[in-house]
């Protein structure tokens, strides 16, 4: 059984390593490639495809293709499209704008469209395999899932330090324009790992399909019956606030890297460690995320669901605020570190505790659909609107100059912090989970 857990942990490690290779550092390359003003769209695409692709792939996995095999097939397509992005960057050359930006965006969209469903498919495969072997998913899955965060961090560190220059490969923390975090090589790493995971998935134990005839309607199959939860004022408020808080989710993924790197355009900060290793610094956020998952049961038991979610909302205020007042030199860099530390609370305390709240409040017949609705409101609708709005704000106050996104970053971060503060106060005043109908 321990061997089985190790195999599933390896699957999760590769699953999130694929994502970590480019998610937090892609913005630096887009600026160099002439797509700096479109950064928000690259992150919004993830939200747009999350609205429908996980549901469609879920139906296929339930009825036609075993989930672990579908996981591999999705990674095959996602990896191929990501390698196409790498090839277009390679053809343009280091430091040059992409000649065919539309084709690059199209290939990136295909890759993301087939990657986003794999997160749910990886969970489904792991749960099914554990149950088939008589293991307890509540006890045995969390340590397996933590390896996913470790994989995400590992490729962040790799891309931050790896350099490919003049046909040679090396690792360095020093400034170098050929470091993977500034180049198309991050897409090569992601695409290659997708291919590795594709092959690995076909070696996993079978997750046999239940081919019993079902009488569910199309509405039920697509999970649309969960929308009836909006008839309950308490649940309607919860999902509305989920979307509002979801607007914060991808802001720092898209702009933390270009923001920290932008200090290299200031002679006073050009040689600082943080300005030259933005991806490495922001990986502290994922470390904090992994640790905060373990804290949630204690805080939920002691303070209840509303306080835990409020802690998340106000943690976003500090996440953005610390970026607004910090800088890469001492002691300002400590504020960047604090921003990364509170990210764990900001991300986990709402996403995980929100999922628990949905599970507790919904009747069994719509639990799965309600979880899908929660993810759609946060990572789909909310994240898409929030990322595009953040892009408009950043483009208004900042512009690309000499390869760096320079401008009034402080105003941008304070606007984001102010939004999170207003959402938190409104949630405290309006949302009352203890009141039952």
C-alpha cells in the first residue's frame, strides 16, 4: 500500500510541476515577447476555460474513458500545445518579439483548456485508486496532495535558476537575461513534464467505469441543478462573495513577477537578490500555502466558518498592501516575505473552508454540483473578471520600458487592497451562516 501512495504522490508532483513551470513567471517573458499589455488575458483564459472544460471532461471520465487514462490524454494535448509555444519563442530568438502573437495565444489557450480539467481528473483518479485498494481518502489523500505543492515549488525554483546560453546549461542566482523565468524555456519545461506525466498515467491502476444506465437529465449531468441554491439567500450571498474574492486569486500570479523584477529598472535596486530572483521569492507563497492547509482544521474548530473566511479576506488586504509598501532591499524585502507568508491564509482559508461549508450546507443530491459551482464562481467567473480588471489598472498606471513594467505600482496594489477590504467588511456585515432557514 505504501508503494501505491508513493505512485499517487508522484502523479500529484508531476501534475502541479507542469503548472508551476510557467504560472508565476510567465509575465516576465510576455513583456519581452511584445505581449506585456495582454498579461491579464493570459491569466483570464484559465478562468474562462475553467467554466466549462472541467465539467465536459468530467462527463467523459464518468461515462467513456477511465479518469487516469483521460488525465494522460489531456496532458498529451496540453503538452503538445505548450511545446508549440516554446517552438515559436525559439524561432523568434532570445529577447525578441514574437512575429505571430495570435498563433502563440491560440496554442497557449489550447494548452490551458486541456490542462485545467486535469486538476480534477488527478483528484478523481487518486480517490478511486485509494478506495479500490481499501484505503481511507480522508486520512491518506492529504499527504499525497501536499506533494503536488512540492512539485509546483520545485519547478518554480528550477525555472528561476536555470540558464540556457550559447548552447550551455547552468544554474545561477545571479542576473542573466537567459534565465528560464525570462525566456520561452519555461514552456519547454512545462510541455516536457506533461509528456512524462502522460506516459506515467497509463501505468497507473485501472479505475473501471460504472456503465449502469442512468436516468439523469442533461441539466443534472452538467451540474446545472446546483444553481437552485441561489434561491436560498444565505447560499446566494456565499456564492456572490465567492466570485468577489475570486477576483483576487490570479492578480499576484500574473503581476507579482513583473512587479518585483521591475525594480531592476531602478539603479538603487538593480543588484538586489529579490529583484533578480522574483520567482524564487514568490515560491514562499506556495510553501506557506502547503503549511496553512494543515492549520485549517484547528481554526475551523475553534473559530467557525465565518471567522476563518474573514481571515482569508483580510489576508488578501495584507497580501496586496505589503507589496505596495515593500521593496527588494532591506528592510523593505521583509514586507515582500510577509506578503508571501499571508498568501497561504488568503488562498487556503477561503478555498478549502469554503468547500467544507458547501459540503455541510448542501443536500447530498447536489453536493458534487455545488462544489463545481463554487469552483466556477471563484476560479472561473471571479478570477476572469478580476484578472482583466487588474490588467486595466496596471496598464493605466504602468508601462513596459526597456523590458521592465515600470510605473506607479504602489497605487495599483493599494487599489487591490482597498477592494479586498471592502469585500471583507461587506462579508462581515451581510453573511450569517449561523442563521438557518
